[in-house]
C-alpha cells in the first residue's frame, strides 16, 4: 500500500462489503459457536426472524415511519432557522459578535438532558420529540454555517466589489453561492446526528417509534428485536446519507467534490 | 487634464503587536493620460500592489487622494476594472455568466448581457467556452476570462495586478500579445503592475519604476517603441537598451531590500 493512492471503483466496493461480511461472520461465530449466551446477544438468523415478525405482526413499519417523520421534522425546523441565522452571522460581524458566544455555549448543552424539561413544557407528544432534535441540531448548524460563510475567499469578494457589486450583491451573489456546497455538506452531517437524538427522545416518554420498540424489547429481553431496530436505523441513515451526497453532487457540479 | 491623478498618496500599516508602523508607500504622485498604458515595476514590497489597490478603492490611503476624471474615489466601483494575480473567477458561474456579473449587477437586460459578454469573449479568443465552468479552463484561459469580465463593464481604466504572474513563460508571452493587441484596438487606459521588466517594457508606453522600503517612484521612463508591437521587438537593440537600463535601476533597489533584510534580521 502506498499512502494516498486511490483505489479503483470495483475494488473500493469489494473492500467495503468485505468488512460487513467479516463482521457478520464474527457475530455468527460468537453466537452459533456458543461463546456468548443467547440471553445477551441474539444470532443473525434470530435477529432476521424477529425483524420479520416485527413487521408482520407488530406493525413496525408504522414505528419506522413515525421515527423518520420526527427526524426530518426536527431537522428541517432546525435548518429553516439555523441556516439563515448562520448566514447572517457569517456575513455580518456585529451579528456574529452578538450571537456567537451564546451559541457556542448552547452547543455544548446535551440535547438529551433537556428531555425532562421538554416533557414538562411540551408534554410527551410530537412537539417534545421535535424539540429534542431541534435543540440538538440548531446550534450546530448555526455555528458551522457561520464559519463556512465567514471563510468565503476574500479575493472573490474583492473581485465582485470591483465589478460594481454593493453589500447586498456581495451576500446574495458571492457569499451564498460560494458557501452553498459546504452548507449542504453541513446539513448532511447534522442529519446523521439527528438520528442519535431521536432514539434518545423515544426511549423516554414515547408510545411509538423505533426507540420505543427498543425499550419494549429490553423489558422482554428480546435482543434480536433490539439489534434489528438498531440495524434498521443504520440502513435508513446509510440510504439518506447516500441520497444527500448524490443531491449535493447534482446541485453543485462546479464544486470540487 | 489627466484621466487618473494619484495625488500625494501614502499608506502606513499600523504596527503588529506593538511593533513600529510600516510605511508601505511614501507620498506618491502619478498622472495617467487618457489611453495611456502604464506599467509599474519594482521589487516585491515596493508598494506597487498597495498603490493599485488604493486606486481600485480596495484599500484606503493614509494621506493624499486619487482622482478619476477629476472626481475623487474612495470605494471600489465598476468604473475601475480590476484583474487580480490569483484566479478570481466565480467557480459557480459559467464563463459567460462570469463576464455578465457586473452587467447583471447594473441591471442590464439579460439578452444585452449575453451579447456584450459574447463579444468580449470573442475578443479574448474564448469563443466556444461560454458554458464551461472555470475549473475546466487553463490558468491562461481563466485570466483571459477575467480580463473580458473587467472590460465588459466598460470601465474608464483597467487595473491589472500581476495578472500573468502565475502563468508559465510561454503562456505569459501569448497573454502579453493578446492584451497588447486588445489595447491597440480599444485604446483603454491601463495601469499594469508587474515585477517582470521585459513584460513591463513590451506592454507599456511608460514604465514607472518603484523602489522599496519605503515604496516610492524612482524613475518614470517613456517607451518610444512603435505600435503595433510584435513579440520580435523583444530582441531589438532599442528594447535591449531599455531593458539594461531598467534592470540596473531595479537591481540597485533589490540589493537595498536584501541587505536591509540581512541587517534587520
């Protein structure tokens, strides 16, 4: 192996799949080989069987749908407020000086720690789940977007000024298009984090959703269902991430990535 | 009256972390006549780029003023087109949309924008590249687009800050011919900063030599070579004599800078 030399497309896919295979093999060896008690870890076949019964008998599709709705709802809410504020902070230094210290502080507040408060304020309905994801995503989006916009190449801004652009033209026709690909990349990253918040929100005070199913299965010591729930989240995350990447590439063909 | 008057312009940069302030440019005056092509040449650190940035309105002078057609300039504007050394095409816009940028900012009708852009792209030899993105172009083509973009605004003066500095020698020679032919045809007023003496003589009707630390104008030399000029003029005796003279002037300045750097540590 030589550092930084790229691998071919097919080889890349083969290597990526190889680790999944290896992982399942190790899991099978541990469970079918009797190294780990079934009480603690279900084998892959049991997991698939449990997964099938979840969909066929327990209406798991509805749980999955609810969870996806919560993730995207909270995420879109956070993006709708976070992206404009981040752009304003990146473009205008007084706005940044006003908000930045508080946002930097708020970003370290763990979203899960707000769950008891949010239950008190918003009950155990949908609003509470959305707010957990909102709190977890909003401050991250604001800061990363502000940094991206603030890092716009100064020579492009100067070129635009010498072409007759005013302050508004600089924001609309230089800062925004220049930052757009990195903002889209930020949103892709934060969407991944939103998935971790939704499960935490559903572990407490929920009657539906993947997280709720996992809590129920814990009471029944059904590790097959728990693992299946985790795998479903992973698959959805992988698919949405892939779709996001493809969309970014289609939207910004001029960008290096 | 001169087209552009630089009147006692100086620039002092404040000291960094309690250090003494740096005088980048001592009060400097320069008059540029209409349709003149002036090159400013000097060693790095002589304030030639600072002077150009002040004319562009991208930097403010510590004293003095810049007059364009008699009215003072303080902010950047479309009446002074600028081409930078770094590649400053907007990467998200096609070649044509880059050239249209200033026109669109002024609210020119879209059809008229494209008409003007395509005319300038043809003049810099980029027909057929209208829909390319900058990253698909070579360095020379990017700078040609940047020149077309600045000229599409129909500025009163064109400012160029070492526009061919990042190009290889062959491309640089071709770009000089292209820009010179453009000037011979359009007769724009041009202020061109470079550290390449041969480039400075080949392009200019006047070469202004600047000295370093602090930056000031040391010599102002007319270039009486006839137009249109072809690249073969670079090997003529008149050209060589001018080159020898300017090389000597700048060598003395470069030596001062180097020894100053040694003494100053």
